[in-house]
């Protein structure tokens, strides 16, 4: 009967949920399958299996694009299903919810997130910007007069921020992250190999072969898809070098944005970042060699968080556990 306090990392690719005193209790793909009438028939992991395989009367939807809500009804159904799964049937009091959002989203986008959560059963909804949450989750001195740089590469957005005294001294938000890398793999296969593959296969290829720098030991993967010329099935063998080539444009834009922010950062904060280094979080931080590429481009030490997929949510969870310390980081809705 006690009210639960919940943190949600509402991501383009995956949604994670943290419950106070319990930790991370849910990690599901942000996918909804709907029928012809718009009713949700599958949500999360089950719905992701439907991608590219649905009959005419079903459709798979990603309710979030570029880190913000693109389909309100599907987002509301997804959030409601996840909250119900977490809270269970014995909980009568609506939960207070903290939701992680990208930097630089508009007031309209913020209201859409809060309204979707409220419609799904949340009581009080507050937001926290993802780089701030990531910095808290990684144990950086967020509240001190010390500059810290965070690069959070999620599914839909890459958020880059310089943080000091509980706020952001500078930030950049790119609508280019994990999904853009997956799309680059699909384009490469279609244009250079005349092979069409679905989103799930492209993501699998990215995870298996993706890299930024040459690997000590080459990797290969047999990939099946639809031949562009004959329209029949075909299998080919890809190497890590093939995929590295097609990922370079996206990686280059992320590095350029980071360098631009560093150039505009105050000298005192730059000195702090030189000593502390740059923190990489989010699923994109797992791309092989990305830390070395950024270190080479900036001349700064770079580290990947110990569990980059959960850094943001862990930080949001800490704001629930220590509201007196971190309450000012939250945005009221």
C-alpha cells in the first residue's frame, strides 16, 4: 500500500524502469504492435520479434523517435503496460515517476512525455535531462564547482554536456545515435552489396561487427537477406572492415559535435575536463574503438562507464534515493 517511487529511462530503443529500494526491474524494447483498429496486441520484447514479420492487419510502432514521443497513443499504452508490470495488481496508490529525457527538447515535447506518463497511471511526474542523470549514475562530482563532460549515445539521440554546480554549462544534442548507425548498415548493404535486410538483422550486424578502429583480430558474420536484383534470398559473409566503413560518417558527426562543444567551453572547465576525462555512456559507448577515436581527436582521457546501458537510469534512481541532495536536478511538470 506504500506509494512507489519509480524512475524511467524512456529510450528510443529500450525502456528501463527503476523502483526505489529494488533497483532496475525492467528492461524492454520500446516497441508496440497494434492491430488495424490501433489496439496494442504486443508490447516490448514480444513486439520487437514482430518487426518485419507482421501480416497486413498488424503493424509495429516505435512510439519514440529521436528521443521524444512520436506516437502519443502507442507511447501511453507502452508506458501503462510497463508500469503495470512493475507495480503489479496489489498497488492502489499511483506512483511518483521521474523520467529521463534528452537535452534541448521543447516544452511541447516535455509536456507530451509527462502527459503520457500521467495517462498511463503516474501521479507526480518530474523529468531529468539524461546527461545529468548519467553523471550522477557514474559518480561524477555533479554538484561541485568542477567541470565534467558526458557523452551519452542512446538509440535516437546523442547528448553531449559539460556539467558543473548541478547544471549544464554547455550542451549539444544530435538526432544521430544508435538508430542512425543501424540505418547506415542497412544502406551500406543495399547500395554496396545489393542485399536488403530488416532492422533487427542490421542491428545484429552492428553489434557483432561494429567498430571504429581496426580490430586486433578480424571478425566475420554470415548474413542472410533479400537479393536486390533477383528478389530471392541470398547469404553473404561480411567483415568488420565492411561495417567500419559505413559507420564512419555517423561517428564523425558525433566527434565533430564534441569538439565544437569543447571549443566553446570556458578555460577553467576545460582544465577540469583535462584532469577528469570524458565519460561515455549509452548503448553507443559499446561500439568498439569509439573511446580510442574520441581520445585521439580530443587529446583527452576517455572512459566508458562500467555499465553504460544503465548509467542514466542508475542516476535517476539515485535522485529518488537522495531527494534532498539531487532534488534540484529534477524538472517539475
